[in-house]
C-alpha cells in the first residue's frame, strides 16, 4: 500500500489507516474474535496505522490491540490518545489536559498495549482549563523519555495548533472530516499545510451514513450512540439521506460503492491526508481498502463538490459540542 508522510519528523504510514474504536464501544455489540481477525487482515492488506485511545471501552480497546502488537510490533504504527477522563453526572465529557495526567495516562496505555513506546500520542480533546503549552510540554517530556515517538492533537482549532506546534513539532491532527463535515477545509487544513502537519480524518464515512446502507435509525442496536446523534434524528435524518442518495448515484456511475467514493475523495485531497475509517469486520475493511483503487479526476472532484458542498449536512455532529476547541 502507498505510504504517506505525516508531519516533518519522519512519521510514515499507510495511505489508509484503521480506526479501532468500534471494536470496543459506540457502534453496538462487537465480536472479539472477529475484531482480532480484522486487525490481522488489515496488516495483510498493507495497513500500518492503527488508531485507538485509552477512553475506548475504558482501556478495553488498547488491551485488544495489545494482543496483536505482541507478535506484530514492526508491522504496526500505533496511535493512541489521552485527555478524555470520562463523563460528568450530567453526561458532559470530562477533559483533563494536566501535565501529570498526560504522563500517568501514557504509562497506563503502555502497560495495556504491552509495548515500550507509543508511535503517535494524541491529546484527545483540548482542555480549556490548562494552557496548551503545559499539556504539550508534558507530551514533549514523554518524547524525551523515549515513551512516545511523535505527537498529535485531536479536534484542535488553528490557534491551538499553532501554539502547540511552537512547543514541540506536531506530526498529525486528527479531526472529523468527510463529505458530511467539510468545515476543516476552511481554516484548519490551510493551517496544517502552512506548518507541515498531516491530517488524519476520523469518521470519513460520516459515521456510516456515506455507505448508503443506513435507511432508518431504528436499525441501530440499542447501545449504538447514533440513536442519539442529531444527524440521525427527525428532519436531519431525512435531509441527510437525500444527500447520500446523490453519492449513491455518482458511485454507481464510477462503478464503486458510496463509501469507496467518499474515501477516494478524501485520499485525493492530498498526500498529507490519511483517513482512518473504523470497522470491526473484515468485509467492510476489505471494501474500504479497495477505495484506494478508485481514481477521481478533476471533473469528478468538481462534481462531488457540487453534490455535497461545505455545510450541506443537517444537524450538529454531537448533542453537546462544548468539548470541541473553537479558540481563534
């Protein structure tokens, strides 16, 4: 598989990574045996970037990956995150960016993963109560200690990215970016390119919407978080399905699936872009990887821009957007 460079510090990964969260939480029940088989199949297909976090399944996801890392460390670029410390009694996400918390979380993640060094360590969410310079300073200490190789941020604003990068080189920003959420193109992506930072889009399939397989939110498992996501409710759902129908039509013309078209569009945005579609099944993994064989010419890209322009999707990304860094 094609290799792409993230940042200027030497981090190179496959053009498509694997988001592992769904193997432990959020998208209904998972089968550990199938999850492990999916991880092994990903390596067979040339995937090298595997994305997890200490918050996914409250450590379960890291332990799951640890079972594979033991025998395949040299085939896996392991990315994990810290900073989400749980939820309050009211259901709000609790963010913790304190330096001491960063270091404690790193040690705990290393133990769960069963490795000595994390390849890419992200701040999962920016803590508004802690100066980003202090958080990234602690992360830089982890690099100096040999516990981390490269640093990343998740869902950070341009101003925060610049401040963080001034403390220690940031190799990658992970944020939601897809045909259903194109906001990063306005100011985040230009900032990253000015600084030489790679972009790792999560939810590149619009949380499954862009696959064309979601026809009603009633199909979701009781514990699937999309049941409570604004984009999958009421009039928002109806409007968004109409947008997906546009993608379905164009995908049929290109001889690929809607999901493959959506991934191919992201991959075509530049060689500093590495999407991490999440799946817990080999079938969908293989379909996603095949998106790299879909070629989009300038005319195709212009048509997609017309079909799904910026801000086309209806509804906010989360019920509570307070955990998203919007500093200017």
